[in-house]
C-alpha cells in the first residue's frame, strides 16, 4: 500500500508540474461542476433528451476531461512561447470579433457566437479575445518596462488594443467588456503604468461608453435591439426596482439560496432547478447553495480565493516579467468573473450572463478557462524547474 502511494506521488511529480495547490483547486472545481451540472440539467434532459439525465452528465464530463487535458498540455509548453503566440492570437481575435458583430449566431437573445462553417460548431469569440488581449498586454508590458512611465512609448501602445477589443465586445456583451476592461487596468497597475494615465483611461472608457449609449438610443428601435441597450436597461431597472415579475431569474435564485440553509438539501434534491432559467450555467451557484448550503458556498468561494493567492505566490517567485503579468492577469480575470457570477446569484448585481469558470456547463468556457489555467501553471512550472536545477549547487 505504501509502495503504491509512493509510485502515485512519483508519477504526479513527474508529469503534473507547477503549483500543486492549483492542480488541487482544478480537481475540486471539476468535482463541484460534475455534481452541480448533473443535478441542474434534469429538466433540460426531460425536455430535449426524453428524460435521459445521463446525456448532459456524460457530455459535460467529456468537456471536463478535455479541459483537464488542455490544462495538462498547456502547462508543458514553456511560457515564453505564449509571449510569441500572444501577438498572433490578438491579431486573429480582432477580425473574429468584427465577424461576430456582422454575422454572429444569435443564442439566448445575444449575437456572441460565431459558427464555424462546415462543422457547425459555435464558439464565443469574446472568450478568445479576452485571453488574447491579456497575453498581448503582458507581452507589451514586459517589453516596455524601461519606458513604462512614458505616455507615447508605453501607455499609448497599451491603451489602443484595450479600447479596440473592449469596444468590439461591448455591443453584444457588455459584462464581458467591463470585466476585460477592469482586468486590463489591473494588469497595467501591476505593470507600473503611471496612475494618472490609468485614470485617464478610465475617463476615456466612460466617455466612450456614454457616447455609444447616446448614439444607440438615437437609432430606430429595431437597430437598438441589435446592440442590446434595451436589455441592459431592463436588467438594471429590474435590479433596482426588485420587481418579482421583471426580475424572475434573481427571485428564483434567492429562493434557492434561502432554502439551502447551512448544510443544504444534499446533492440532487434541488427544486429551483425546475424554475431557474439556465441553472446549469449562469445560475449554477444558486443550485450549489441550495444543495450544499452555506458550507458549500464558502468552499467554492475559498477555491477561487486560493487560486488568486497562489497566483500571487507564483508572481512573487518568478523572474519572468511576462510570466508575472500573464499569471496575475489571467487569474484575476477568472476570479473576478467568478465573483460577478456569484454576486448575480445572490442578487448583489444585475443579471450579466457570466458563467462560473470551470463549474458552469459550456464547451467554449471550459476550453478557454483550461487554457488560462494551463498558462498559469506553465509559469509556475518554469519556476519549479529553476529551483530544482539550483538544488545541487546549494549542496
């Protein structure tokens, strides 16, 4: 038995490099994801799969296995290669965002998806753009540290891609654009950009958004629907007025949370999954609280906070400027998105449509979340290899 444990530890250390705590967080989130998705897709299964409740479980399990494989192979790639890849990904993501605006597939009343011709697979281009921009900003910041306080040489080249990317995402997906904008500001802050330049970027973003809203409201109503301004307005009004009729999703989520108590109803006993729209994606945290109670909710929140803390440890240890910026940028993006999703579920924030990273059901979300986690582990793995190579010299 002891020999088996030793062999398992050897295999783990040999093949699964990088921060072991982050690997543990990934496995824990996967377990929560499997249980919550299986429980929350029962109604969906009866509606579309003739009651075959295993269909969505197996499908999601396959996505998670694929996601963990992506994490594994991504963490094996030296992170310096991601710096070289960042520029290409960014230049590919911009035309894809434009194509999505022009001819995107409309799902759940939003044109956020682009369908690949011939194969019929749809993916959310904003997820790719978010990953690409964070990597691109990390690359530019690492290259411009010697001129980091200079407006023309450093700030302007960083500001332009942020405005372009967030501007292209904004019409179809305001919440993602806002999360990406805040993440970009965070990366620039850690990159030692002048505070007055950051404040000016916030001002430029606010003015640009105000102009966008004014222009859209001046358009005919049928064109306004294309930019989803009416959706933003109705969601904010519903949140402020707390109307049961207009805020149905949030009300059902509150019922799920209120009935969960301290220990929850136990796995598979959710009742609100039958009433909540998208209980397996946007409101999956409410189902977790209903079935696992306050204790389950605390565990999920702690998992994301541990992820953020371990990213800080990686940043502190690494000697790579690109590695530090990309690790903190990607981690902050994932954790910030998770906090927004959970804030919506407990009615602290208007409905946004953001998924819970690595827990919500969805192939695109899992793919890009897995890639981000793999890159973070790649940075950690490089530091681990450096420490191992230095050990003989210390002896």
